[in-house]
């Protein structure tokens, strides 16, 4: 294992004390010093990071790498390569694999595959209900002891408010965070797009914003009732934002995240039945997207994630309603985030916090920070114009609506456990 | 993304998809982006074909040697039969395939079904499918020499029905810019309503109304150029044309409306309501008619009703569309 010195990079490190231009010394997988080489490095690789940004490795709050069970779509190895190409060194793994992650053995299996691939960390969110059936509670404490950092039912419906209450109550007792993706499935009524002018024009069944915001309100009320630690996943509309903001103003410690694509597209994108824009929750009205963009600099939306969902070609090759929802874009998480900075929606430091220290705090893990003795997971970004070409996509999922988009920052290197796991050529 | 630019690109794209030149269609998927002149050309051509059905030999040789496939993933009698007759009167060979998802049940994807049919060297697909956007999807996945005609996709579009409706309207009202048209019933689930609204907008009909209980009026329908009414008497007042839509029985079970009786009272075309129309007003219905649910028998069979003329006109209009869309 080679030691590394990153020289003269501009450290953007919202969770840590050090920022600005520094040299970083890495030995045996850990940061051993900033500026002062206090240990003797063993023939180190010297990376000249002059004019580059150095930030902690990203933590992506929602990924699906499809393994086990759906390897025809993607694998942990294929998607780990995509992840590190975007500076992501920790991924939060969703339990809706086949079989569902609802036993300690399933968690171990996923962790072992990641560990043998060795490109990035995994943190598993296990199933909130057995088999994600929305009715029977999963063995929460066993899952926690096996390494689950939280529980979620993904977008699978929870049978009724009573089951949700009990799940939250039980999780609260075991001090486990519930990651709840708010959607009232009665109101969603098998829709596939936002209930708005595009749904009306194209004749596609719509999901009203109220399907989400009503579930947000309910979850926050049940959080107050049960005392559970609650994180709301994939917020997509204005009303949800208002409810969360009000709750936070009252002192309720609810957190929330947004999928990065919600900050770039609205319902108008699917005007041509383009199944690449079939996502769940759906792209909402323009005013919803604008509201998300405007509030992304605040703390209402605590984190930004890729909501990475790779699909094989067949999944998107059908009439819109019959296609699978989801976008494969983990490899663009950091370039897209830089684009948001470029568009002045948030400053660089806040942007990096939404994908490093904030998700680390939500997950309750030690990561997302560069400091002495922290694991050396970091990313070096440099200024360079580039354009996404379809045949250069690393992920197995080519369901990527950003093909042709231009970016002005590129990930130069990603370091995981003190090793260079990605280098841009 | 800039919405306006996006729409602009999309308009162009769709125009290219639908139209090769004014006299020739690549596919016939939707009315939304057709130019007014082309719509009028289709109506004029249909006018000339209308005579064919009255002749002792009901055939013209325009599409001799061409093979057309009626590819229906959803059941239909009227639309499928009139397309079949239209194709036969143009001397094409026509193949009826009713899939009703049967192939899909066996695991075959829509794309594979298409590839198999393409391998049989067909020239045109007339497609009906329960998913919105299916016709457009199919048109993007067929060989260059195959045309796709949309015979109804989900709730999205039923452009040939809209064309035959405006053809029928033109028989009674030669100037579209002077009429009031109301569409009554299940607007939410209706592809006919959507295509009609596009057609009426392009033909510059100044007053288009949609009338339904709020549960069956989709959000933002006004953006499509119509005024919405919940009260039918107000909505049909002084209209020259009222188009009644079929109410599917399952709408009652999913709590869109309380029951048939209340629906009939509020939105059924009863004889009393005839007096509310303009004095030359006509009543239309794309069929199949639910007597006593959305329309009374007296009205459906009365002298203001043009429902059966719509069916006859359907053949001529579809002949026009088939002949304009067939690739040389």
C-alpha cells in the first residue's frame, strides 16, 4: 500500500476544522496529517492538487446496485466503478433487492461483496417491514446489530397508518432511524407522472403532490407521537417543503433529502413520452422544481442524493406507463452538484456538506470529513469542460437523461481507504 | 431547462415525425401538431372518398398490393371494422390481430411482437393500445418503410376519431370559427376528448367547452384551450355541437360518481336538454352508446343526432388518412 501526499489542494471540508489550501498526508488508509508531515511516509505518491478542490469522499443516501437478484440490471462491481468516478466513497444501499434485505445474513452478504470489490463503503438500510410487505415488522434490533444504519420501506406501501405508527414506535425504542419515502398510495393511485398539465395533455395517470405532502404531514405527526428518528427521503414538491420547514421551525428534528435530478427537471421533460424521465416520485410542476432549487441552500433539505437506479435497456423500452421508473446517474452526482453551485443555487461549502457531513450525520456514521486520523476517503476535483457522451457511461444502466450535457468540473481522482480507486484520464 | 425552448424543439420534432410533406404523412399519431391546412386537406380528400361507398363497386385501387395490419391490444368493434373497410375499399390486404395482451401474457414484449410482424413484410400498422404513448413508441421502433396509424392509445389520443368528428361537424357547419362545441362526460379518461380539443383548437373554434363532474375533469384542462363546466345546462347552452362521451361502468366502482341515476340526471343528454342547444345544434357520440346513462334513446335516435353518420364518415376519413400515410 502506497502512502499519498496531496499537495496544495483547496480543501473544502464543511464538517471539519481545516479548509483552504493545504497538503494532506495519507498513510495506511488514514489521514495522518494536514500540512505537517509528522510521520515518515513510505515512498509516497505525490499528487499535485494545485487549483483543485479536495473534498471528503461523497456519501450517497440512496443507491440501487441491483445485487443480489437483479444482476442483469447491474452489479455491485459495475456500479461501484460508476460511484467512485463521481467521488462517492460511501453508498447507502436500499433493501429492495431480490430477496429483500430483511435478515442479518442479507446485510452480511452485501457487505461482503462490497468488501471484496473494495472500491467504496456500503451502509445498508434494511427493510422496515418483513419482505417490504408493509404489514409485519422486520427484526429491527437483529438488523441493527448486523450493521443496518436505518430502516426503510422504500416506495413500497405501508398497509395503514397503524402499521407505520407501530414500526416507528418499535424503531424508536431500539434507537433506529426510519428512512421514510413519503407517498400515500391511495392518492398516488398507480399514477406514473405528476398530476398536472403534462399528465392531462398526454393522458397519463397522475400522482398529485398531495400524495406526498399528506404522507409527509402524517409521518411528522407520527414522529411526534412516537419519538422516532425520522428522515424523509426524496422530497419532490413545494407543499412537502413547507410542512418540513414548519416542523423544523418548531424544533422537530426531522431531516430530508432530495434526488439531484429533481433540481434539474420538471414535468415538462416528459412531454414526448420520454421514458428516461420516468422517475418516482415523478418530476413535478415547474414551480415545485424552482421551490426545491431555491431552498436547497437552506437546511430544510439536509442532503442531496443520486437515487441511482440503473436499468437494462428493456426496462425503458415500452410505452411510458409500462417502463420502469428511475435514473442511472451516480457518476454525475458531483458534476451535477458543481453545476448547482455554478447556477448559484448554493455555495460550494454548502453543496459539499449536502453530500458529505450532512448525510454522515443522518446515518450516524463517522465519514464525510477530512481530519487527522479519519479514514482517507476523499475526492479531487478539477476545472475542466467536458460533455457526457452516451458511450462513455460507466454504469451498467444507460438510462441517463443527461447525455449531451456539458459540465465544467471533473473528478480527477477518488481515494478510498488511502488508495486511488479512480483516476480521470 | 427552458420550457419554451423545449416545446419549440418538440414541435419541430413531432412535425417531422407526422409529416413528410403537406401531401404525405409519415405516421398518423396525434393531431396536436398538425397544421390547419393539412387537416382541411384530409377532410377534402375524405369528401372525395365518401362517394366510393355509395358506388356499386366500392373499391379504388390506391393501395393495391399493400399489406395493412390492424394491431389491436384492446378490444374494439367500430374502430377496427371501419379501418378494415377503409383498407379494403382502398384495395389493400388487411390482417386483423387482436392481441388483448395475449402475446404479452406469454412473455413476449411489445417490441418483439412488432419485430415479428415486420418480418412478415407489412406496410402499415394500425395500432390500438391501452397505454398512452404506445403509438408513438411503436412509430419510433418500426422500420423506415412502415407507417403507424394511432387507433387509440390509452387516454392520450384517438386522432382518426377526432378527424371523423370534425368531418361530421363540417357537414353541418362549414365555418369552424363561428361555432360553439361542448364535450360532455368522462374527460379524464377520454382520448377522444383530448384529440378533439386539439383539432378544434387548430381549426380555430372560438368556444370549446368540457363538461363533467369535477372527478372526471383532469387538472389543467383549460391549458388545452377549453372552458370547463360542472353544470351541464350552463355548459351546453347555445352550443351548435354537443359531443357526448361514453361513461364506463367501472367509474362508478372507483368513486368517480355516486351512481348512474345521479349521473344521468346531471350529465345525461335528456330530451329536455335539446332545447338548450342552438336551434341548428347537433348531438354526437363516438360510441358505443350507453343508453340511459349518458344519453336517452329519444335523443340518440332523434333528428338532432348524427351518431350513425359519424360511423359512416369514419370509413371515408380513415380511407383518406390511410392513403396519405402509406409510404410509396
